[in-house]
């Protein structure tokens, strides 16, 4: 087991390296292959009235004239040792871990990522708890009552939840529950947990429900399908023949084996959410990584976009690593070699 964990960790590090190189190439190499010059990249960091001489000087100061492999090596080195950026008016020190320096806002990227991560983490964890509780419960009950009115109602709910986009349900939720009934908080009222836990919960309650509605529908359908397949296996009939209570058969044998595909997709979904729930954060004006990424793309701020992309990739890789390690715990048929 220890050797397996070490192998997976090494593979995760290698995967992150490949993702970082590919992402860096998309932002800095592909534009050159498409015909852009160093001056074209540097023009994004200067005013519209800048002269060609000024743009050329900025390109030299930012290292855009260097080979792409040297630029990438300098960027990777900055993550571990920090970096210094000469933007003309002076030299700015970006301490490690340095994921780049935004010359549009004049701030290092890493502190912004950490500050926004707390918002996205709060949103993702709360919504994940809700959608797992709702999805697994609805799916299991629907599978055990196959063909009943409850089963059909649950699948209708699942179909509606999957079909309705978050920006629609979010807007409707804000209109009805926030602005008309006054039950939930309006958009843009996020309060950090450390300042006021009650206000934090109140501000995130509706975003949690809206996000959980989208995911719980999918999990309910997957749970139902897995339970229907599992409950027909020979070991389920053996467990019943041994005299086990029906609850133990359904939960300890049926549900546990059906959780394997659920665990797989949960790792992907949760990892992606930690990289930024873009639509939900935009609808509710939450200052998380998703809104941070949208603002960076709008302003053409490449260091910020690169930082968010790599953080999202990191969470997806780590989430899948944890899922692989949990397979043997959830399903006893799985053995780690």
C-alpha cells in the first residue's frame, strides 16, 4: 500500500509538471506560433498610448525576448524560490511560491489565489455535503422502490435538476427567495467565516442549494443505476439467505458496492469545483476563484489565468489521488497491488 501511494504521488507530480508546461505553452508559445511577437505580448502590460520603443523596452524587461524554454524555467523556479519583476518603475519582489505577477493590478498572483480559495472552498464543501446527502438518498430509495410513484417522482426531479442550468435556477432563486420572500441573502453579500459564522452561512445557503440541485440530480441517477445492478448480484442473495437484516443488506452490501462509480465522479466534480465554480460565483457575485478567472480573462491578465488553471489542475489531480486510495475502503472487491 505504501509503495502504491508513493507511485501515485510521483505520477501526480509528473502530471502537474506536464500540465504546467502545456498551459504555459498555450499562453506564451502558441501566440508566437500564430504570428504574435514579443512586443505584442508586452503591449498587454502597457497603456494604449505607449510608443513602440516603450513596448520593446517592456518586452525586454519581462523576458519575452528569451527562448520559451528559458521563460518556462524562470517561471517554475519562481514557484520554489520567488522571482523579481522589472516593470519599468522599479523592481518588484514576488516571494515564493510565486505564480506570476500581474502587471495590470500590480499584485502577485499567489496571495490573490489564496484569498479567493477560501470562498470557493466554502462553496464547494457545503454544496458537496448537500448533493451527496440528497443524491445518495434519493437514488437509493428510488432503486429500492423501483417502478413506484416515488421512483418516478425522484427521476423526474433528477431530470429537471440536470436540465436546468445554474444561471437559470440561481436567478430564479435570487428573485423568489432573496428579493421577494427575503428568506436568503441577496447576491454579493459574502462574509468570511472568521468574521461572522452566522452571516457566512446565511450568505452561502442559497448558492449551496442551487449548486447541490445541479449535482444531486446526476448523483441520484447514478446511485439508482448502481443499486439496481448491485442488488441483483449473487452475493446479495447470499447475504439475504444468511438471514441478514434487509437494512444491512441494502446499506452494507448494496450501497457500499454501488459507491465506486459515485466516488470516481465525485473526485472529478469536487476537484473541478475547487478550481472555481464559475457560473455559481458569477450569479451570486461571490469573490471566489471562478469569478477571479472570469475577471482575469476579461482583462487579458495572463499570469492570473495561468495561476487559476494550475490551481484547478492541482485540485483535480489530488482529488483523483484520494479517490484511488479510497477505492479499497469503499469496495472490498478492490485490491491495491
